């Protein structure tokens, strides 16, 4: 074979279907641009389309009375986003919260002591990592409320004069939202400490799984967003979803979304793809840092609300 570039068969651009056209390009904005105009000015491509899709689904589900479930990992709270979740609860953006053990511990420490997230590397060296008396004592007392881990922590914060306005768990209790915690035994800093009774932990975790499953059972035409939980919440969600379907709950036509710093195997399959492939609906995936992507989602929600 002789490769001759002169013999290549070329076509005219006039007959090509192009994916990017002028109407998709970024517009202009400045410091005084209103939120809805800023969102309209963004290039309507890739992640912007995903953000618009999720914001529209959340607003539409709220108007229709569909459940809106936010699942999140501890990193979301560590990134300073507790106040944003609080505002979302108060504004009715989400109707239920679910987190892993780390999410509950960071919430408890921030609300009661105004600080969280220790230097793990330094603590491992001398064995002090995770050995914090106040955290363990309050966590144990939260279990004594016997109302599930999520509600128990919210009540513990409220009863001890914690800062409710930065605590999603305490706000959920005050606001009447379902809030659940799903621990992985042995993985949280409070588990080795004697103030936390594992039998009580298991008992309250069972209550939270039941409450969580009831939320999932009402997700038809609703939205579930997983933010920053790579393993625990995707696994718990899939088991709860299968269980409620087993009991005959028609969980169909849902919007499933995942936000994380990298694409994770379990969240992509268990939250985003498998539920929609089996039950219908639409999917959203956005990759980026929580401290940027979740506030940006809020901007898209406000712009979507501004269309009404």
C-alpha cells in the first residue's frame, strides 16, 4: 500500500453535524450579574448541562411533592458545607439526609465545639488519633435517646446548646426532616472508645436503616444525590432500594446524581446507573471538589427558581 495524502476524500463542513455551535458558547458576566443571568451565560456543555438537569429535577420534584434525598460523606462537612445543607433543608430543596459515621462525627464536633478534622498523621504516631473524650461521650449519649443515630445526634446537639445553624443533623430534627446515619462498625473514631456501646450502636443503626428505607420507598418521581460517599451510602442505598422494591413500592422514574472529586465505582453503579437502568429516570454525574461544586449547584437551583 502507498499512502498518498492527495488521495484523501474530503467533505464540506456545510454537511457536517457539529456538537458545539455558537449558541452553546459562554456569554459575558461581571461582579454585578444576577445569578440567573450568570447561569444562562455559562456554556451549555457537559457539566453545565448536568447541573441544569439536576437543578431542574430538584425544583420540579419539590413542586410535585416528590422526595429529595441527600446522601453525603464526612468530607462534605469537613469542607465547610454544613450551613449550605442547613439552608437547603430550610428552603425545602431536600427533604431527607443520610450520611456515614464520619459525617455524623464532624457534624457533632462542629456544632458543639466549633472545630473538627484532626491531623491523622500526627495522631497515628503516638496513638492519639481518634481518642477524644468529649466526642465519644456525646456520641454515646446520642444513642441513649433511642431515636436512631441521626435524630439522637441532632437532639444531643440541641440539648447541649450546640450551634444549630451550622448543623444539618440538628436542623433536620428541628425542621422535621428524616436524618439517618449508617456506620461501618469499627471504622469511626468513636467505635474503639468504651463510651460507645456497639449493641446500642447496632440497635440505633437498625432504626435508621428502616427510616432510610421508608424515604427510598417514596422516591418515585423524586431525586437522590450522593455527595462524597464512595462506599457506604451507595451500598446502603442499593440494599434499601432492592428491599422496598421487594415489598412492592413502585420506586420509578427517579433522578439519580453523584458528586465527587473523582468517579467512584460504587457510586457510579449503585447510585447513578443501576437504579435508573432498572426503574427508569435520568442520571447526573459531576466531578469536582465539593466546596466548589455544591455551592455552584445552589446557584443553578436559585437560577432555576428564578424562571418561575
